[in-house]
């Protein structure tokens, strides 16, 4: 399966390249055919013009020789255009035969006598054109004394090929482009699918691990509870049952996170909008987390300076936003986390909530991806940091649903600041 994919890509690339080569060779062949056709039409024109000039010469001489060899003999010895034709007459004869043979472009001509002096020449014909002109001896026999040669210069009409085959070339270019684009899109989709399936299997591994740890702890605690020595010790029973309760709470939290993500996937965010005092909610969430932060010898300071701190929002989701951001600030810290929450009003009735930590920070690449679902940065030696990479994608979805914005500023090793900007409640803003 792993090898089939590159093989398909190589085969399709080769096939597309092959088809393009075949098309190019077809177009080349058509150009050659067109050139041959042109050459044949010119040869025919020269022969017919010579014939017509000879015929008219014979008529002008009032010589009626019907026997072919007599006529040839006569022409060999007497033929000349000089004195028998005007330049316009000759021009007319050549033009007629050219048009009859389907050649429409302008032409120039010249007739040279045996001494290679011009007898007739059209205005545009230049001596230098002679080597590149088509020519024919006007008398029958090349060795004839009176041999005059007609030189005809017709530029090959390259445009005619483009005009005649233009639509075919355009259609084949369009189809080839469609095939190449469709192929590129297919390959990209396949790569994305592959990446997604890797991310999903990572997530499942992660989730299994996250749920297994509390399950193992609960199982051990239950074993302990049934132990003869423990069963009569009220203190120990209390310790073990609170352990079970803690682990249970942790599992619940994990399951809730996964459910939140699943709901987001189905775009089932139902908001129960009401007027919320953000300061009150921030204080409540902070209070619940204070103990954990203090356990890590950290501090949490609230600097709630916004005067207009009432927003229209869903209280559960808003609490979750604050909880997730504070939880991350605590999780991604090196040692003692020092976290600061600040609120302030910015112009046009917005409330800005900043959550600043002194944690491990993030590089630019990580900052640009943290709001993607399942994205987790490699946290180096912070092996114990658990998570599914779902928290911030949830936060962003909820902030967006409240017509707000979320930004992150971060320096590796120094810390990060997340800023959530939400519109304040209009009633109060007024
Ligand atoms: P989780 O914490 O479950 O991995 P999140 O979506 O909450 O998922 O966060 C995504 C990633 O963003 C984290 O894995 C971490 O690498 C990075 N991150 C989030 N918050 C912070 C922070 N305050 N400091 C440093 N990195 C952070």
C-alpha cells in the first residue's frame, strides 16, 4: 500500500508526459504536411504559369503548332517574353494561377534572360531574393538558347497553420491543463488524507493513553479498598476514594474535550447568548485553578481594568475559553508558572482579554498552526504534558462564533500571551 501510491504518481506523470509528447509530434507532423502541400501548390503554380505564358506567346505569334515536338522545337528557338508581354500581363497570369492553387498571400516575381539580366521584375522583387525564390525555365528545354527563367518569391504563411490548427491546439492545451490540474488536486487530496489519517491515529493512541492512566489508577485504588488492612481504616478509605474521584474527574474532562471537538466537527455549536460579566467569570475560573497553580509554586494575578466588561455570550463556552487558555498557560510552563490575566477596553466597544504566561513559548511556525485541530507542538523535554491538540481549535471556533478575534504573541523560552477580543454588550456600551 505504501509503495503503490508513489508508483501511481510516477505512472500517471509518465502517461501525461507521453500524451503531451504524442500531441506535440502530431502538431509537428501536421506542420510538415502543410509545408509539403504549400510546396506542391507552388510547383503547380510555376508549371501552370509557364504553360499559360507559352500558350499566350504562341497565340501572339499566331503560330498554331499542334504537334508537341514541333511546338517544343519552336519554343526552344524562339521563346521570349520580351516584347510580347507587358509586366502587368505576366503579373496577372501568375496571380491567377497562384489563387487557383489556393495561395492567397502577396508575391513578387522576376524574369531573367540567359545573361541573367532582368527582363521583367515586380516592384518589390530584389536581386537578393533570387536564391530563396522558386523558379522555372519558361521555354521547354533547359539548354535552350532562349531560356528565360521565372523567379517567384512567396513568403510562407506561417500564420495559416496556426489559424487552421489553432482551435485544435487550444483544445488540446485546455484538456491537458485540466488533466494536469485534476491530477495535482488528486495527489494533494491523497497526501492530505494520508496526513489526516496519521493525525487521527496519533489522536487515538494519545486518547487511549490518556484514558488508560486514570483507569489503571482507579483499578489499583479499588484493589486497595478491598484489601483487608485498608477496609477497616477510615482514613485510607477516604484517600483511595478521593483518588478514584479525582481520576474520574480527569477522565470526564478528557471525554468532555473529545465531545466538544466532535460537536465542532458537526458544526453543532449552539450558543445560549446572555449578558455576561466577564470579570466575574474570569475570577471564578481563576479561583478554581489557583490551587493547582500554587501546588506548582506559581502565581496567578488578575489585572481586570476594563470598565466595560459585560458581553453578550454563552456562559459555558466563555468559561471554557478562559479555562482552556489558563490550563495551557499552566501546562506549558517550565517550572513555577506566573500567569497574568488582564482586561481592557479598546476602541469601538471591544473588550480585550490577555492571558500572559512565562512558559516555554512557541516559534513562529507553531504559532501559525496552534489553532488547527489536533495540532500539537513537540514540547521537547516536557514529556508529561498531555493533550489532544483540540483545546485551541475549540477556543478559536467559539471566539469566531461570538464575532471575536484571537491572537497569540510568543517568544521561545520566555512565554506567550493570548489575546481574545470580543465585542462588549451594546446595551451597556451605550
Ligand atoms: P493541547 O494542549 O491539548 O495539546 P491545544 O489546542 O490547547 O492542545 O494547544 C495546541 C498546542 O499549542 C499545544 O500542544 C502547545 O504546543 C501549544 N500551546 C498552547 N498554549 C501554549 C502556551 N501557553 N505556551 C506554549 N505553547 C502553547
